[in-house]
């Protein structure tokens, strides 16, 4: 079956990314994408592996983008400055790309080598930052998980409109990150 000119997997994934960032991950359907491109739904199967394939590609895109943003944020920084930069970059990514971020949350399938490599790269960025505190091995992985959970929780609540009180969110976020830095110092003292 001939492919529509100008339509390729990258274009389809980019359109899906724009859709989910604008309308939420729940809005992702092949029918919505087909309507966007003015093609029949079966035409999309020439470019993506159905909805599961599209979801996998969106997850990969999110992982790549977030990993790149985190890596850039810590360049030339160490210690608390690097942790703060990484936290701010993570929060900013979730706010800029809430739908793509949501697609990237689930751990990739064991046979998805490309996604696994990007996940490993993201963990490596975090581990390099935590090495400053003398954290290695399991302790470092636990603190990476704490960091991810903490920033994910705050940023996800923020984009969902979950903070209704008229207090400065930036100050709440600063306090959250400061709590993490104190926990890092405590872990480093025990290591």
C-alpha cells in the first residue's frame, strides 16, 4: 500500500506528542490522529504499530527528551547546584510536555532495547550527580528513586491543578528540593 507523501513515523509521533501535550494522554486515539492528517485510520498502520506501537514511541520520545534536558541541566555543576538544576529541569519538562511525560512513566518492556538504553542513561546522569555525595550502589539507586518520585509527584500535581491554595508554588518546590538535599547529606554521612 503506498504511503501518503509527507507522512512518516516521526511525523505521526510528533503529531501524537502535540495532541497529548495539548489534550492529555487520554486523548490519544488513532481516530484523532487520522482526523488530524485527514487519512483513514488503517493508513496510520503504514507508519506505526497501532496504538501500542504509538504509545511505545511516545514513551521513548519522552524518555529521550527528559534525559537530554536533565543531562544539559547539570553540565558544569556539582553537588547541591547540580541537584537543584536537575530538579528544576525535571519539573520544567513535566510542565512543558505533560502528555508525553505521562507516556514515558511506565518502565519499558524487557525486549525494548532502545528505551532501556535511554532509561539507563537517565539513571546514569542522576548517579553521576549523587556520586558527589559519596553515594554508590544500592544507596544511590534508592536516592535516585526518591528524587524521581518527589519531583514527579510535585510536578504531576502542579500540571493537574492539584495545588489550590494561593501560596507560591516555587517556594513549595524550593522547600521540597531542600528536604531532598538534607536527606542526601544524611545519607552521605552514613555512607
